[in-house]
C-alpha cells in the first residue's frame, strides 16, 4: 500500500472516530497533509538509517557507503513515486 492510500485510510479513520464528514476538497487537503507528514517521516528515517550504517560500519567504509547508497536510492524512488501522485 503506497503512502497516498495510507493517508486516505488515516483520514477516513479519523473522520469515523470523530463522526465527521469532509467534502471531497477537504478530504484531498487533509490527505495531502498526512501524506506530507508521512513523506517527512520516511526522509527522516532514511537519514537516520544512513547515519546508523555509517556508524555501524565505520571500520568498513566501503560497506557503509554501499548501505547508505542503497538507502538513498530507495528513498529517492519513494519520494519520486509520491511526487508523481500529486
């Protein structure tokens, strides 16, 4: 499930919990806000993972670089996918 779908599910669950109904426009706005928060969380987690890989593999810089590069590639692909959904 991609982040947009997860964001839509989160909005629906919040509306159900609050017994609220949103217009289609408001639903899109709130979904975008939640999606942006998720994207920021993913970027932060990826940055922390890269730092951890570097710290963990300090003795083997090549391995740390490979792990960091893979994390960066995965994060870039995810962000590109999210931006394509807009």
